[in-house]
């Protein structure tokens, strides 16, 4: 690795792994001994110098050098990719991060593991891996489904944080060729992708595994096995669980140079062997230093050497300024990003979860349209069962995606953003972990191709009339000279007119799609007309009660954002005491109102203040023990002296004592 002794140990281990398996038990014992010695040496003796070879070419491991990157046109045209976020962690069918959380006493996955597989001191994650057989996995059949559904690129899992490699790794015995399905999962996915003409990528989550997996070295704190070490504490398995981290090494990325070198070696092995079209990192540039930048530079230079032009895409969760493609996890941009970007999300949990419901196909379609209108691509995880098959409802969703794309693909693939991304009441703040929006036909997104403008409504208007305000007749009569308007999926002529309020289109009775209404518009000098977009205030129900939802809130701050917990939107990431939420609310009459809220937190009763009409009401959010366990609490009564529109603010009461909560809604119920 980073010293001569380490490199020699690694070379010896490689020779063992390549040797004929005439004595498998002896070979495994020797390889395990060398691997453990290598890892122990790496922990005890920090690297003096890293070995980071970069292929010759214009790119070096510096930020300045990487500014020479240009995103290839294939990625900008592709728009839609499908991801197989799949591996041994699917076996328990209990969702994401299982390999870590099974070592956290009291967590749901710890309890699930204890009930189904035994205690983690003896039956740990190493014992889950052999149960992953992938016996019904047919990559050829699945790739045919994905292509028909509209995917233009496919991404395989390479290694999740569980440190299990899905490729034929030269550096790591815990891989899918040696164990589990005994198949080169990455290689077989790649063969299928090439057969069906899809670009091929791999996601790597390995960089975070070194600190992520540290709970495996612990033990129960209470109960009959308190103090008995989990199996990750056994040095025999440190090539899977990693050696114990140094004190204070607890960040997403380790500060240990030896582990950084190990990551570089493994990733270079992957990209050199499979010649990828795309490499995804689950985090920022790995380790935030020369190690990650050198791997990116090597990836770019090798691609130039192999193809004669730069076609490869590197994507990670860090602002790029064009050096790579920025990725947002489960989120969207607030508007058009000048550089191409990508959002990665899933139709359910990341790994198969028997307790989660899948997203409706309308959600995936609306997400795709919104992302594309803002110069992005959608990478959608299609959740696979442990055996590699898909649930029937997932296959049905793919068929519906295929039918939608057959009609609307021309407004998606190969398009570019217009001068504005869209119009309508839903205005995303932008950023990761904000993806649950209640779109309607008033939310319209724009794309362009050549001289054609597409306006895609994220719903079908109930009155059969679609109004595009951005295409109103300008007051001076110049510009927006619309010549033709047609509806994708409909062959007849449309009735339309252009007024000072917008382009008004009468839609046919028959819907080409229940999820969207997409107009094809041609003309001259098409430019958006400015208009004032006012978020409607929250209105009372028939009984005079008001519910202020997470989706209707205006959020103040850089981190606070909407997310989805327990199947419904909520305000989350509320870690900072100076950030707050507000609503415009229209009270139909004066009077006394009981104020209640629905919240979840693992913290001991954080205090909130509700401000409205010059009054304040303070109360405690309930400590529910889980971020998705919401409970309702009454804060008390407040008087609204005058009917009409009021601003409601919800803030932390005491900045010094504030602890994060998830807030689903605030209700004002008329007191009787």
C-alpha cells in the first residue's frame, strides 16, 4: 500500500488470489493472514507517501487542471438512466444501511437481524454475504426492460459502504466472483448494457466505508451479551470490516492515508478493467484531496487515450463548476444550472425493503420532466429483490414509463433548457433531499430542441384548458409570434389563442397521458413574458380550520429543507437554530384557535415558538425516538383578532438549546 512492506504484502496476497485452487482452505488461510497483516500495518504505520499514478494526458490531480473538462454530449442528450443499487444488503429485505445499522443496538435493523439471523457477535454481516445468491438475476432481460422504459444509460453498483465488491477485484477477496452469486456482477451488467446500446457506469461508495463500518467493532451496551464484541472486532475479518479507526477519525471520509491508498488502488483496478462511460461517487471528491482528484484525472486521461476524445463522465456530490457532473441525492435544482448535473433517487428505499411502498409512476415522470427542464439528468434506482428479480408492480411501472416515453420522448431526449425552466406554484428551494412535490397542471416545464419549444404540464387540467403564462402576448405586441401548437400523442388540431394572460389551449377530451399534457410549439422570437408568481396563501377548510403543510412552507436558511419521512413530506434538516419556516395563512374569521403540530425527533423535547398576529405560543416537540415516527402535540390556544391574511412563523425558542426536529404540519383548529 503506502510502504514497501505494505506493497510487498499486497503483491503476495495478489499472487495467492491468482493461484490455482488446489487447496482452497490453505489458500484462504494464507490470503487471510497476509490481508490481516497488511491492514494492521496500515493502521499502525501511517503512509509517508502515497502512490497515485495518473495516465499521461492533459489532466492532473489539481482543481485548476480539472477545469479543462467538458461534459460529453451523449450524457446531455441521454437525460434518463437506471441504477441497480443492489448487493448483499438486499438479503434481509430491510432497507438501506443494513450492514452498519445491524451493529447499532436498539435500531430496527439490529432487532431484525437478531430475530432472523442471530446475534452480531457470531452471526454478523459476513454471514449475510453467502446468502446473496442472485438466483433469478437475468441482466439481459432486465436491460431490455430498462431500454424500453426509456433509459439511455445504466449504472451498476460497484461497492457499497459494506466493502463488498461486485466486480472481479484484484485487491479484495470479498467480491461477488469469490462469494455470494459467484458472478462478475459489474461485468455481466456491462455486457447486457452494451448489447442493448446503453452507456454503462458504476457507482462507488467505498470511500466512506472505512469509518461507516466502525460500529461492527463494538458490542451491546446492555442485555445478556453486553460487552461481547461483535464479529467486526475479530482481526480475521478486518479485510471486510476494516481495522479500528484512529481516535477522532469519524468523518464521512477517513483521514488515514493508508485507507486512502487502498481506495485508490481498488478504484483504479475497477476503472482500468471495465473502461466505464460513467463513474459515480457517493459523496464529494473522495477525501477532499489529491487522492480523489488524481483518480478523476487518471479516469479522464485514460478515456482520452482509449477513445481519442473525452466521453467519460465523473459525477459526485460536490459543486463542480464544470470539472465533473454535480449529483444531488433525492433532490433537484432550484432553477436552470449552467452546467449539466444529475439527481439520483429511487422508486423506494435504496435496497429492497419489505416495509416500503414504491413510488407511483407519476412521481418518476414528473421528477424526470422537472430535472430535464433545469439542465439535469435523472438516475433512477429500480429496486431489485435479493434474488435479482423485480416485483410485479415494478415491472408494471416500467411498462407505463415505456408507454409515456414512446409519446413524450421527443420533449425529453436530446433537448436543452429554454430561457426559463418553467412556471407554476411549486417552487423547489433546490438541493439534496427535497423531492416530494404535489405538482398540478399549473406547474409547467419547458424544454427546447432546435426551433421547437415544448411546454409540459405536470398534470391534466380539470377544465380541459391549459394556460401557459410565460407565452402571453407581450404588451408591445413584439415577440412570441406563435405559429403552431400541437399536443404530443394527439393527431387532431387544437384550438388555441394568445392573450395578455398567456397561451390558452383547449385540450381534447381524450388524454394521451393521465400524468402530463405536453405541447409542441413553434413560432418566432419565443421569449418568456415576465409575470408575478405569487404563492397562494393556505386557506381554511369548510370548518374554518387551517393546516400548514411542509410543502406550503417558505423555508428560511441554507440547510433546512423538505424531505419525505414515513411516506409523507416534512420539514427536515433543521439543525441550525437561526433557520425557520413561515406560511401565509388566510383566516376566514376571528376567534380562538387551538394550535397543534405533528413532529418527530430523537432529541429530548426541543422547544418551538409559533408567531402569528403579534402573539407567540411556545411548546415542546415530542421525543418520538425515530425521525419517521410522527406524533401530534397541542401547544395551546391563540387568538386571531382580525380575519384575513396572516404570516405564521415557526422558530426555535432558544438557539443555545435547539435540537433538530422533523415537522410535518402545524394546525389551527377553531376552538368551540
